[in-house]
């Protein structure tokens, strides 16, 4: 009889590509991973790992068993979801990954509401950009991720995942308070053709979106500063070092030295929850989505 936890360990090594990565994903030590794999090798009588440079790789037997392990674990998760759905109780554990402004603007209120409505549910969170968050869900390291795309640049849904729309988040242009356009009621992105920009790090979805969007307006981006944190971006703007796109979610309503001006042709982020298809019947997943939607639709319509 194959041990489920040892199969889970093998699956983690296959997904993460290393023993250390598997240990991090499983929240155990590397020695614990090695011990589980050694026991699994004794159980099946074949070598599962082989040395490869400074690391390891799965042998043919390891790859074959890892494929079966992934299918078995998917069926186990589906069975757990069905049992939870039949019981109808929102209990157990749910792991949520969320990009930074969602972590700041949605998650704290959502967790508070979940604790009040479902005291038997334990919620764990991790701050991750959308692409790593999606990978976490695909690997099974997170149960649900809060992700985004833009009204003019959509992100595909990877096979094996489902998603639900939570809210639309409007974005303004952030200018220094003494900028000539700071007093405008509205601006066009083309108004900043000669400006230096503060952007997200290269390779991130939002950085690619900014480049794509500015070029679609006939503006060749002049990226002067790069920062992943919105508060850092706004500090650079306040110092007069550039302009940036500033989504409203998780943003202070006012910031000293910064003026937020709406864009004439609205710029919006679409924010979603995404989860594995085989976990979709879990009451805890449905409860998290419902709460995130409620938190994301405040009465003042600030995000719209």
C-alpha cells in the first residue's frame, strides 16, 4: 500500500523541481523530505531520485510514480471537496495568496468577516504577485489566489483552474502636487508623452500592461524608476521624480504631495479569485469568494 503523505512529498519534488523547494512548499525540513522519499523508495523497491549536478532529478521510475501521485492527490482533493460539500459546513483550513494591494485593501476585512461568520475556518495568507499566486494554486500550495488583469489586457485562465470576478478597480494618474496638470478634473495618458514614469518591475504583468497601454496611446514610455510597492511609487511621485498609474484599491484616499487625477478614458483592473477546478465544491472556497465580493463592493463605489 502506497503511503499518501509520501506520494504528496514526491509530488512536491516534481512540482518544485528540488528537495529544498518541496520542503519549503510543504513547510517541513529538507531532511524530512529526504526521509519520506527514502521510505517510498524502499516501499516500491526502485530508485526515485538521482544526482544531477548540485541537485537531484527524478528517475524514470520517479517520473512515472509522480504522474500517478498527481492524479491520486487530485482525486483525494476532489473527495475532500465532495465530503465538505455534503456536510455543508465551512470548516478546516484555507490558504489564500493575494497581490499586494489586494492584501492591503481586501484581505484584512475579508478575514475578519470569515472569522465572524465561520469560526471553524482557519485562514492563512501569503502576499504574492498574480503570476506566482496562480502557480501556487496550480501546485496545490495555496487553495485560492486573488489575481488581476486590465480592461485592455486580459490574462488567460490556465487549464485546471476556475475563477470568479470580484470587482473592478479604477486607476488614476498620480502626479506631484505641484505638477502643471495636478488641478485638472481629468487627463489623458497621452498628456504625459514627455514625462518620466514610475513603473512596476520589468517582467511583471502590470509593467507589461503599462508599456502596452502607453504605446497604444502613441506614447513611448520613459521609465525612470521601478518599484514593486505602490507606496514607494507614490513617494517617488511626491518627490517630483515622475508620474505613475495608481489603482484605488489599497490606496490612501489622500497623500501629502500627491494629486490623483482620473483618466478620461477609464483605466480599470479586473480583480478575480481563482482556484483549482477539483476544489470548486468546497464550501470554504465558496465562502471566501462570497466574502471577497462583499468586501470589494463598498457602498461609496470608490473602486469603480
